[in-house]
């Protein structure tokens, strides 16, 4: 993830903190100052937030290390003010494996909760339960409570929470994955509407959580639907046979003209008959704003050309393109360019397939 500060590597997984995290710290300092708290109290609350995020990191590492057992790599973990995000290469599709990976995160928080529960005197003193002010007296107690909530919150059975994946995995033992996703996403959206409704009356924060879950459920259902529609097909089935080309010395303005005058959105940039890069609509528009229109397209192109083989499963190609943020790839066979693949084309392929399937179902 961009705009993030690297803080370390654990078991081959890079850990980053997103810069917006500073806003959270700033907000805590500011709101504590405006409540009239002193320097020492503010310091404790900042240390507390950092400790919570250390627990969030352990949560994400829980997922990542469980995934590693199933040969799924995690590229990095980024901490955002709303929580952590582990960039896994994929999610296991076997229900048993997905269940383990999804549960592993909340399990970490639950273990921290249990350890603190037994380490701390029971019952807690009234002083410890005063959670408005975090200080040495109630620090560990508050950390215990937060970890309990982190485990419970993440187990809400709705995407994008871990609970949504747990629920899908449980359903997938009995039905196919696409249907399981649809059912789980449906329940998630129902819960989301419940949150939004309650939030309107009680706490605006619930509205925010509700919207977050609603959008997450939709995205997950879409993702799985696309995957299932692509299954069993190869790159060749969605191939764009004609690849529009442009010379590396051609001007950016001439590329913009080609964009306007044709349906093409992506071009291969050639130099002496060999592909040197690719150029898409976004790069052209960006270059027009930043560079001179007379500058050569070489200055605007993407140099990291992605090559695919026509026999590669299209599902795999689609995942690779998502992971590397590449909307366009060249397809080669025996060293020759035989066509191209772009994400719009994959989307059209999915639409055609689902329309055909809908007809068959009737
Ligand atoms: Zn999680």
C-alpha cells in the first residue's frame, strides 16, 4: 500500500503503518487536551492506542500465518486507523481451510483476552473499570476488554468481517461456494441495514459500520460471482485478437487522438518492432495533464508489461492482474504476440456468461 511507513518484517511479511494513522493519534491528543487532561494522561492514552494496534497486528499475523500453512503468501500488513489489512495473495477456497484462516485472527484476540483474564485479579476493582481514563491502574484491564470486543466484532457474520468468511465456510460445507457467498452476503446486508437503522436512533458510529459492511458484502459477492463465471475457461476464450499499437516516439497528443477516434483503451508501445511498454487511457489522461502533449509516449507508458499465455486459466490471469494493478496484459505464444486481455473485456465475458447461465436456469 502506498503512503505507508515501513516498521518491520515478521516471518517474511512486511508491516506498514498508513500515514492516516497519525490523524488518529493527533485526534486523541487533541480530544484529550480539550477535555483538560494533563501530559501524562495523554501519553498513557497514546500508548494504549499503540498497544491496541499491536494487538491488531497480531490478529492480522494470525490470519497470515494460518494462510501460510496452506501455501498462501501474504505480501504485507498495513495498519489503518480503522484496523489492519493483510494483503494475502488469495483466500483458500476449501471450506475447511478458509474456516481456519478466518478464525485465526479473532482467535489471537481471544487468546490475549484469556491470558489477561487469568493474569489480572478477579473481580476487577472499581478503579480498574473506570475506562474513561487510561492509566497504569487499569491499562491491562482495558486491554483485556478491548481484545474481547475485537474478537466479537470481527466475528459478526458479515463481509468484510472475518465472521462473514467463517459463515460462508460453514455454508460451503453443504453448498457450492458461489451460493454460500450469496447467502452470507445477504445476511451481511440484512445485518448492515439493522446497524444503520439502530445507528440513526442511538449512535452515528453504527451507521458508519453498517455502510462499511453493506459495501463489503456487495464487493465480496461480486468477486466470488466473477471467479465462478471464469472457472474452466482460459485466456484464449476472452482474447482480444487485435492489439492496437503505437510507436514509442509518437506524441502523447497523437495517442490521445487514437483514444478518441477508436474504441481502443489500451495500446502496446513498440520500439523497433518490439513491445517496450503499454499505454492505457489513464496514463494518457495523466500525461496530458502533467507533460507536454508533444512529449513521446515513452515518457508516459507503463514499463512493467504483463505477459500471459493463451492456455493459462483466465481466473488465474484475472487474479494476477488485480494483484499487480494491471488492467491490460499481452498474450504471447512461442514468443509471438497473439492478442491481449484487459479487465473490461473480462467483465464483458462475465456478463455474457451469466446471461447465458440465467437462460439455462429457466
Ligand atoms: Zn481478521
